[in-house]
C-alpha cells in the first residue's frame, strides 16, 4: 500500500459464518480497496483478523471472480470437469430468463416446485442467508429448512435454558476452570483465545474435550480424548461422579433446576467405570473432571458446534448444559455456559424473514436432504423444478454430495446460483449471477459468538457487474410483479428496519451511532460483573434450568435460520431427560458395515479456509496444505500407508482422495480430514462430503458429519 496517500477509512463487519464477527476497517484510495484491517478499538477483535481474512482486499480483487451474469450454453455437463459451459449475458436477460422460466414452472407445477437454498456464506441481515426469505415466501416457494449448523445444539439449549446467550465470551477472563468442549478455538474462534489465555495467566486451567489432538487441544492444560459421539456418556458420568462425591450445589439446584431427582436416577447407571468403557476416558479422569469442575469456581464451558454431529449430539448437549447448574457455576461472573450469544440480539427476525408471507400448508425441505430432493429419492409432489442457490455451496458442504451432483445434472432442473466464483455448485447452474463482496455493499451483522452488533459500510463500488444480494430481490420482485414496500427499501433502510431499536439492550442508540462508531455492544450487562443466572431467571416456562421436560415435548427445530417457519415441525416425541445415544454407524449397530468400513471419520473445519471459502485460492491452499487425511501409526501400518502417501477414503456413499498424515494426534480407529476443499480441485472429484450421510442426528434435525464409517487405502 502506498503510505503517502492517506486512505479513506470505512466501517466493516466480517460477513463470514464465524463466531468472532470481527469489526474491520476498509481502507480506500481513489475508489480502490487497498487494505482491510481489524478495528483496533474493538474490545474483541483488538485489531487482528484471522489468517483467512488478512488479505481480504486481495480476495475482493481475485482475478477468478465472477464479474458478469452467465448463462449455460450446450447440454449440461459439456463444460470443464463435468460442469456446464457458459456465456456472458446482461442482467436484464438474466432476470427476464429467470422470470419466464419460473412463470412456466408455476403454471404447470405450482410455485412450490421452486426452492431457494441458502446459508450463512454471508451472515448479514441485508445481504445474507435470510435476505431472500421475504421474496421467496411472497412467491410461495418451498421453504428451505436450514439445519447445517447448531440446530441440534440450539434445540437442546432452548429446551434447557430458553433463549438467552449464556456466559459472555469476554467474561471468561474471570473463569478458573475453562472447558472447551468440541471446539477448536485456535482455528474457529480465534479471538476468544486471548481471553482464555488471560484467564490461564490468572490461574485458570484449560481443558479441551476432543477426539483428536487439535491445535487447541495442544494449547490446553488437559486434553480429554474421548471417542467421537460419546459426549453424552461422559457428561452423565461427570454428573454421576459429582453426585457421588457430594459436589452438587444443592441450594442452587433446589432453587433453579427442574428435574434433578429424575436426572440423578438417569445418571446412576453412568458410573465412571462404565463411562470409561464407552468413551475411552479413564474412570479416574471422569472423577477428577467432576471434582475440579465443581470446586474450581467460576467454571465455564464453551461448547462447540461439533458436539451435535452424531446421532446423540443434542441429547449429549442437554447433559452438558446441566453441568454448570449442578455445580452452581452460574452464581459467578465468568461461570456457566456459552452457547450462542445470538439469542440476546434485538433483531426483528420476523421482519427480516417475513414468515407472514408463507401460505398455510407450504412444505419445507431440509437443506441436508438436497440430494434426496433433487434425485426423486424423496417423493415430492410437485417435484423441485427450479433451485435458487445463494450464500452457500452445497456441493462442497452438504452431505452425500454425489447425490446432489446427480440431481444438479438433471436436464429439466433450472438452477440459478448467485456467487463470487464458479464453485463446485455454480458450475452446474443454468444462470450464474455475480455477487458483491463485503466491502461493496451495506449491511448489518449480528453475531453468534459475541455481543457486538456491527455495521458494514459500502466502501467501494462493485467491480464489473456484481450486484448485492439485496438487489436480486428487488429485481426479481419487479419481474414477478410484487410491489410490497419491502422490495422497494434501500439497503440503509433495511439495516435500520431489522433492528428493534426500542429494545433496552440497544441502549437508545440509533443508525447514526453505527455510522459514527461502526459497532455497538448490546447491553447485556458489563463484562466484569455480569452473572445473568446468579439468581436463576432462566427464560424457560418454569424459570429454571429444565433438565426434565414436560412429557408431551415434541422434537422441534430451532433457530432464526430456518426462516422462522413453524409449519413443518417434526412432532416426534423427545426423551424427557438428557441421555447417551450411541452413534448410528458402529460395529455394535451394524457389524457387516463396520467390517467393510472399520474407521470412524470426523471432518472438522480447516484452519486456513472458512468452510469452502478461500479453498480455491492457491496461496490459501499452500498455507493449509492439500486435502490430508490424519491417521494413527497403527492404522497406517496395517494398511501399508506411509506419511505423505496418497490415500483414498471411501464408503458406500462415495470417496475422496488426500495425502496421508501419519500422526499420533489421532487415536487408532479414527481418521480426521478437514472440510472446505473443493472436490474439483482435489486429487479425485470428491471431498469429505462424498462420504458423509444425509441422516439427521435426532433433535433439531442436525447433521451427522461425525457419525460415518469409512475405509482408507493407499492409492498406487
Ligand atoms: N478456520 C475456520 N474457522 C471457522 C470455520 C472454518 O471453516 N474454518 N467455520 C465456521 C463455522 S460455520 C462453524 S460452525 C464453526 C465451528 O467451529 P467448531 O465448533 O470448532 O467446529 P469444528 O472445527 O468442526 O470441530 C471442533 C472440534 O470438535 C471435534 N469433534 C468432532 N466430533 C466430535 C465429537 O463427537 N465430540 C467431541 N467432543 N468433539 C468432536 C473436532 O475434532 C474438532 O477439533 O467454526 C467457524 N469458524
Ligand atoms: N463434512 C462436513 N460438512 C460440513 C461441516 C462439517 O463440519 N463437516 N460443517 C457444516 C457447517 S457447520 C456449516 S455452517 C456449513 C456451511 O456451508 P456453506 O454455508 O455452504 O459454506 P461456505 O463455504 O461458507 O459457502 C458459502 C458460499 O457462499 C458464497 N457467498 C459468500 N458471501 C456471499 C454473498 O454475499 N452473496 C452470495 N451470493 N454468495 C456469497 C461463497 O462464495 C461460498 O461459495 O457446512 C456444513 N458442512
Ligand atoms: S473469519 Fe472470523 S476470525 Fe476471521 S476475520 Fe472473519 S470473523 Fe474474524
Ligand atoms: Mo457452521
């Protein structure tokens, strides 16, 4: 950057699906984005961005970026890598083509034959995941139920604690015993780490519960390496041991926990010895954890998303959520549980997603079942004839991607993808629409990892013919003849409209405050004195932590991301108590399957990518390394695999290839391959989601990414 010229500085908010929601600065010279930095005066970001975003301005200028609308020419599959061939068209042609095609489909099949498909590729209220809901709900399309992430954890949380954020991540500096449970903080929640280290400096012990030695496990004082998917048994074992050792804060439990006697009975079977057999964690360690967690107050748990990714994930979450209440941790500043601060945000989700536009009886299709929906495996009347994808890349990120690819290749499917790049998904589109990046459009960012609401200014004009997502809905609404006021609002007006300014948590600030300061910490109480449940006050029907649910509680799917839609809830009965549910794919459940595919695989986030973003940039791939498969020395030896060998990971759903990393960071029986790599850029046309299953994990219809068996072989 030329230091001579003083840049113009604009407020930025990282748009990614990341708990940190960094406050940024866009530096602009002569209308060009020359630098993007972390905001120094932000108490959480503290001036630093992560390795993914440290050259965000270059990302905006990536020469591979989509600049113009494209239309497919020739038959499907006639382009590179089995994708389509495209030619440039105008926006006018693109919108008219979409309108004409949709009118045709609606005339024959009805509007539910069209399905939007989006996720948190952009989290913004104006440009992100839910931004299309008002338009698609008005059009009467199938509702896209979104449960990629945290739906199991959130369903369990709402059942147990009600809609409140829990411990402030910044209050962790006051904790004395910090448990990071199924979270790889150093890679996925980087800006929380300094608060944890500060607590450590003040005497706290850091414990990581993770099946393999992640970066974060390596940085902890104590790594508890349990078998994946056995968290429910471990948590119930800790409860059992707390009771046996007389460590329960009975006064807190009597006042603020509903169902303790029943939970005690449930936990009775989970003796430390039994738990050792199930989880692989030594009985003495279970007892030690129970003792230290209960006596080192304040104790706090940071739960990660990965907890929900196996059959019993949400049931395990409920058991973990009980721990701070039994230990009385909630009494203290920095004690309790951090799930998602998002529940406290004064966002008007109903205004943002307009569920009132949904006609009664409209169906919902879950985003993890895209392959089934497109291939006809899911019986649908009408079938899906058009798919509109934005802010997500299902061919990389959804389970059972071979099935999705098969569906996307249907000649009779009209697919539109709004994107930055020709991704693994976009390459199968009929129409591709070029989208703006964060510095090019105005937005308002909530957070699922901090209590800051962050404003994102438009710093530069979009390059080429890129348009903000919000423009899509204006253009398409005009094309489809909708004149509801929401489709005529500017981005500034939408930013303002989606916030409940009268909520006391907004502290009387207004849009002008954001334009001046860029961010605002919602008023949930000061970091250094905040103990939201010292006196109970849980926002549940009983006002208590509900470890025991009313008998008639039904499975429901939680979270604002599912379009606030209540028409298609599951309704299946729920175990009134937390519990341990074994994984779906195990030797016990299916000996034949386990014989063919003896290894369990987990596919956590890559350090150097943000989901599938950046995984097409050569320098980012160099930093992260090509797709690798971590395998234990014992499992490598029996398969004649040496460090660095190309290997194939396969099961009946598909396969992918990567380089073996033989390491005792993973225990025998387990392999680890991180997520995000594009299948088209991998050694073979496959990724970690070629082998994953589209089975739900139970409560909240969460995915089962950690609950899959595979075999690994050397590729000659
Ligand atoms: N660098 C980077 N950061 C990211 C993302 C990214 O792609 N890259 N993605 C963002 C998104 S969308 C999300 S949801 C968050 C997720 O962030 P995290 O919650 O940290 O999720 P993961 O990295 O998938 O998994 C965290 C850890 O859980 C472990 N794990 C897997 N299965 C189990 C299990 O059954 N039990 C236990 N106890 N542990 C298990 C994994 O080994 C891993 O080390 O990260 C966000 N931040
Ligand atoms: N095996 C396995 N699979 C997983 C997971 C796992 O742990 N293991 N994790 C799951 C989780 S937690 C999640 S959250 C999902 C995430 O899945 P996705 O949300 O699909 O993940 P991203 O790769 O971030 O996809 C975002 C896409 O949106 C595009 N995009 C970004 N901003 C914009 C914008 O403003 N406009 C438009 N039009 N496009 C934009 C990006 O270019 C990118 O291609 O993946 C899930 N898949
Ligand atoms: S991806 Fe996360 S850590 Fe990186 S800049 Fe964005 S919010 Fe911050
Ligand atoms: Mo996620």
